C-alpha cells in the first residue's frame, strides 16, 4: 500500500512538472509575441512621422523656390529701370535740333519708367511674404535637423527589428536540430495508457484496473487538449509573475 502511494505521488509529481514546463514555454512564446508586436507598432509610428516630415520638407522647398522667383523678377525689373534711366539721361544730354522730337522722346521714356516702377511696386507688394518665407527657411533648417534625428532613430529600430527577425528565423530553422534552441515547439501527442494501467494494477483487479486506467487516460487526455485548462496558480511577487 505504501508502494502504491509512492508511485502515485511520483506520477503526480512528474505530471505536475510536465505541466509546469508546458506553461513556462507558453508564457515565453506569448512574451516574444508581445515584444514583437510592440516593436512593429513603434516602427510603424516612426515611418508615419518620417512621411509627415518629408511632406513638410517639400512644402518648405516650394516656398523657397517661390521666394527665389520673386527675387529674380525684382532684379530684372530693377535692371530694366536702370537701363531706361541711362537712356533717358543720354537723350537729355544730346543736343539735337529737333526739340519737339526730343521732348516727345523724353515723355515716352518717362512713361516707360513709370510703367516699370509700377510693376516693381506690384512685385514689392509681396515683401511681407518674404519675411514669412525667411521664417519658413529657418523652420526648414530645424525640420532638417529633426529629420536627421528621426532617420537615426528609424535606422536603430530597423536594425533591432532585423536582429529579432534573424533570431526568430534561426530559432524556427533549428527546431529539428541539436543543441541550443531559443524557440521550440513540442507536440504532446496522445497519452500512453500503459503508465495508468501499471498504476491501477496495484490497486484494482485486472478487469477493474483496465477500465480505471482507460477512464483516467481519457480524462487527462481531454484536460491536456482543452485550451482553457490551466492547472497552476500564478502569483505576482515583486512585479514578477511566478507559477505555483
């Protein structure tokens, strides 16, 4: 009778150890999945931020191009005004017999200068925009520095993700190998009825032992196949989850 109790206790201890091992492996794989999901979410956020920065950068470039176009047009108008002034001065300095013709020429020159100056004033009406574009250029510089920081951060995240993926792939490839394995999957299969029969033969007669062994084997097989079955108690001590 003592031997029967010892064998039963040894059998229960082994079964408890097996359940603890399966539970620890399930927790490990669950933690790996959560870590990978967190990294994936962070990477997605960095990519979205990078795309936003690129769009803002393109908008700033457009403003700078518009500013450069305004400056170029203003310089062209200024050069045209100076050219007309020189022509007018040369015309006034020249001594020609036809005073009436000279007067008409001078009036024509003044009309041209007035027209050009009017166009220049219209162009200078955008002077307020120049200050805004100058501020935009400064913001662009800051954005460039920010983009460089994001690029470095994105590069680090990609490197870390690549390392994790490499570890995962290596673990799955090494499942059937020998030696150190980071990730393992073990198929439990069907329980053998023989250990149940040997244990029951110590307590029951032959026919009764066979029936009892079959019943116990079927019961524990159903428990192992039930995903909601969790025979262990989990306590949190000092922020660390432990299986009791």
